[in-house]
C-alpha cells in the first residue's frame, strides 16, 4: 500500500509530540533522582528543609522552564480539538484549586478541618485534570 502524504505528516507530528513528552519526562526523572539523592533521610516525606536550598531553587526553576517550554511546544503541535480538550481540563483543575482552597481555609478557620495543605490541593488539581482529560478525550 502506498503511503499517503497526510500519513507521513501525522507520524512526524506524533514523533514531535513524543519527543517533547519524552524530554519533559527525562528532565523530571533527573530532578526527582537528584531530590531523592540529596534528601535528608531523617526528615519526613514532606518535611520542610529536607533538601539543600540550591537544589530547591534549581528544581523549581527547571520545573517552571520545562513546563512553560513544553506547553508552548505541545500547543504548536496540537490541533483545534486537542487545544479545546486541554483548555477545558486546565479550567477544571484550576477551578478545583480555586474553589478548594477557600472552602478548606474557611472550614479550617472554623476549627472543622486541619490547616490547608498545598500538597493535597496540588494533587487534587492534578487528579481532576487527569480525570477531565480522560473524560473529554475518550468519551
């Protein structure tokens, strides 16, 4: 069967997407390895001051640059349908955090729940984003 031009372009586009995702994965893997390597073994899992300040600043900077650059590159490769899906999932994740923190904060002020925890709010945003992506992409 003769390959059509659109099939070759689709494979090239998918290869570019996979390259960006693979590069972001590799950067995250290296940062995670370094954090695990330099983390204080005596500190708790989410204890403050458990990694050196230089590593915290480096990891935060790498995260910001990698996510910004990766988002920009992936947006260039996305079609209209994928952009709509990503926009909807970002809005849902943002709303989970935007609604979740003030509600949790007010309940904490009333003595009903423990102090708000950024890790749980972050995880709620990530999980809601993943669930929304799956819903919009595969329904």
